[in-house]
C-alpha cells in the first residue's frame, strides 16, 4: 500500500501535468480547424485518476485544473464551458468504467463526445441561442476522435506508471 504522501504527491503532480496540457493547448492554432477546438489532453489525466483512484479524486483534480486553467489562460466563459464539459464527461466515463462494458478507447471516445455536447448545451443556455446546437454533429465527431487520442495517451501513461512501480497495489 502506498503512503499518504505518495497519494497527495501523485494527485498534485497530476494537477500539474493537467495544467501543462491545458497551457500547451492554448499554444496550438487548432481554432483554425474549428472554433473552440482543442485536443483535450488534460482529460487524459482525469481518466487516469478515475481508473487508478476513483471518482472523488478525479473530480477534485479536474475541477482544480479547470479553475486554475480558466484563471490563467481563459475567461469566465471558458470556465463555464469547461466545467460543463469536464464534469459531464467524467460522470459518463465513471459510469462506463463501473459497468466495464467498454475499453479505455471507447470510454475516452464517449467522454470526448459528451464533453463537446455538454459545452455546446452550456453555450446555448448561457448565450440564449439554440442555433449553436447546429454545431453538435461535427463537435460530437471531433470529440469522439480526440477522445480516442486521449484514451491512447491514458493507456500508455498507465503502462509506464505500472512499469515504474507507481501503480503497484
């Protein structure tokens, strides 16, 4: 069993890695592909925590990352959209993992798709325009695709952590 210090350190490092991913995404010109488009690599950190520690830890680190990232790299709108997407995706991923029906790529892909859908719904509610929902089909596809990428990152990160002994029981 790992010590309390390991637990706190791992969660802190996970927050730091999530923050780095969030910052790197602000540097990528992906908005040229589609407005608001991001890879969502920080969600790989949340999925890793969800699989290793559970819902509470993943939620805590994810919310802290979203709050800090929005404060440092975004604005109030990005905070609202990110919270809507991040929390909704985490809940869906938790449910899917609990029932063990899908592998990591399926869970992550569904999380990416629902993340974008939740952000679109939040934007429609906040901006009082249902017209934005017309973007949903492309955002679902993009979210599913980037979710697969996050699933691949999560898979390899888990394997590296297992090899290093950090994920021993």
